């Protein structure tokens, strides 16, 4: 019983200690649910307009191509400007995109190319928001509680992944996709109010050099990564696994519609089941005392094996169970990788290291989305999941080799809630 109480205390350390983080976390509870409702509705909107797996793959291309174009630049921006004000600006921009998307859906005259254009604009807002938001997390909680806060952010994100798609599925079935877009637009107000109520004097200071230019700042970030085997190994694994393997925004709608032959409600349920597993994985990461490369490799291997298992399944219950396990392994991989990168980067380069992580995670997603859509078109979800699982196992072998050769020398990662 005492161990359970201690684990519970460790899980919510950042929320208990830091007022600014409590405000931000509360605003995110509302906003991220709306984001997942929109993501779910957007994929179904494209399926409804086109009835084509390739069209859903191209939606992924549109959503993530801004990461390919602006991924490196966004890190320089995060290192140049006040992160709190930057996040407020990007949130307003994304809210405006959701308003336009809702108006288009309610009009009843939407074309697929208009949807694609708005998906690109939403991606632009997200690519500049993400490194600023992650850097702001460091400022809200400091170095000591950062692994805990990253895991709590992941738990929030994935709890919303459970609720958002489920609510979206019901809303789409009862009304229309436009309702989901409208709810998401309103939800951004919660984050904006939370950011406005923060006390800037309570943010942890960061050591920054003079503001870098875009070109020189990008070069400096790349030089740092080239000289750091620890960061380079994490980025390579992230690039391959996320590009080839993490395309659920393409494959789950196709799995529901074409492989399992179920409707919008079950599509929402399948998305929510994956999110439930991811939530559990994030909470387990919050309880852990340190981030580790071994845990990252374990998460990658389990993720890959379950993807291979999904390739041969055609029953709803089995697919749901496998998606749940896939969710657990997904956050084991991502929570450890983000903590390792943030704690390995110096203050003045943190935004650029995070932008390189986001570039690896989402920058090649346009190609990955098209690839998954094409594989599903040619050989169904069986082929798409099979290729994804095989690529993940290759990266698992690479991670094991890195560990065996000792290239990933461990650095101390602070226990959440402790001080130097």
C-alpha cells in the first residue's frame, strides 16, 4: 500500500509543485480533446468525400509536409523568442484554421482540395507550436521534474486520444463532422486563458546566447547532433519507426472501413482503444524514476511485434487488443526518447534539438502517409501493417546493437521530484 501511495505521489509531482504547469495542464485537458475530435473527424471527412485509402494517405501528406519544410526553422524560432508568447500566437492561428474548417463542413459544398489546403495550414501552426510548447514545459517545471512532466503530457495527450475519437465517432454519427471542427475551435480558448494567467516570474530561466540567425542557428543545431551519439541514435530510430510504422491516422480508418467493415462508431472505438493503451504507457512512464535507452528499445520492439500481428487479423476484438498493446509500447518509446533528448540538450539549443526530433517524428510523415496509403491500396492493411512491423524490428536490432557496442553511454537522468 505504501508503495502504491509513493508511486501515486511520483506520478503527479509536476502538478503538485508548479502552479504554471497546473494551469497549462488544465487548459490542455480541454484543448487536446478537441484536437483529437478534429483529427478523427478530418480523416472520416476525407473517407466520406473520396472513399479512397490513397486520399487519406494524401491527407497525412498535407498535415505533415509543413514539418518537412519548416521543421528546422521552427526550432530556431523557439530558441529566439519567448516561448509563452510564441505558443499563444500559434494557438490563435490553429483556432482560426478550425473555424474555417467548421464553416466549410457546415456549408455542404466542401471539396477535397479545400480540405487539403486547410490541413496544410493546420500543420504550419503545429510545426511552430510544438518546439515552443515543449521548451515551455522545461521552463514551467525545470530540469528535475521534466521527465515526469513529459510523461504527464503524454498521459493527457493519450487520455484525450481515448475520449476524443470516441466522442467524435458519436458526434459524426448523430450530427456531422462540422460539429467536431467547431468544438475544437472553441477548445483553444482554454489554453489561451491558461497561458495568460501564468506568472512569468515563476518560469525557470534558461541560458540563451544572442539570438541566432535562421541559417547559422540551423547549422549550430545540426553540428551539435552530429557530435552527440546519444542524440543521433534516438533520432535515427525515431525517423524510421515513425515514418514507416506510425501511420495510424491513415491505417485505422482503412482498417475500420475496408478490413473490418465497420462504421464511424467502431472507427472511433478503435482509435480510442489505441489511446487507452498509450495512456497506460504514459502513466507507467510517469512513475518511472528515469528515462533509459533500454526502455526505448523495448518499446520499439513491442510496437513492431504488435504491428506484425495486426497484419493478419480480421476480427474486431483481436484488432482492439493489439491496438491497446501497441499504444502502451508507443508511449514507452516516445516518452523515453523525448526525456533523453531534452535532458541531453543545452538550454540555448533545446528548441533546435526538439525541432529535429519533431522533424524525425513527423517530417517524413508525408512520405510515410502516402506509402501507407499506397500499401493499403495495393495489398490492404495486411501489407501496410506487415511492412511497418518489419521496419520497426530492423530499428530494434539497430538499438540493441548500439547498446551492445556501448555507444550509448548512460548519463544520469534526474529522478522526478529530486534536486541536485
